[in-house]
């Protein structure tokens, strides 16, 4: 079974200005451009209520274990 965030190839055909802004943001956050795009997409999905929360870890006993 693949992970929910397995990498897939995708074309990012946005505007040049948007791509440049993503590159700057990625550099500021010390991420690759692909990592930044993944971060932005996940946050947008969470905000829109479209991303299911991860299943809880059956081995974790409490929230304090983090």
C-alpha cells in the first residue's frame, strides 16, 4: 500500500510570476520548489476541509508523547 503522500509527477503550468513567488517562498522556508508546492497544496486542502486527518497511531498512548 502506498503512503497517502506518495510522490506523483505533475506539471505545474502556472504563471511565471506565481512560479517565481513560489521559488522565493521555498527558498525562505529552506524547501525545494516541489516541497513548497506540496506544502501549499496540503494547507489549502486542510483549510477547505478536504483533507482527512491521519489515522491515529495505535502505539501512541497520549498526545504528550510527541
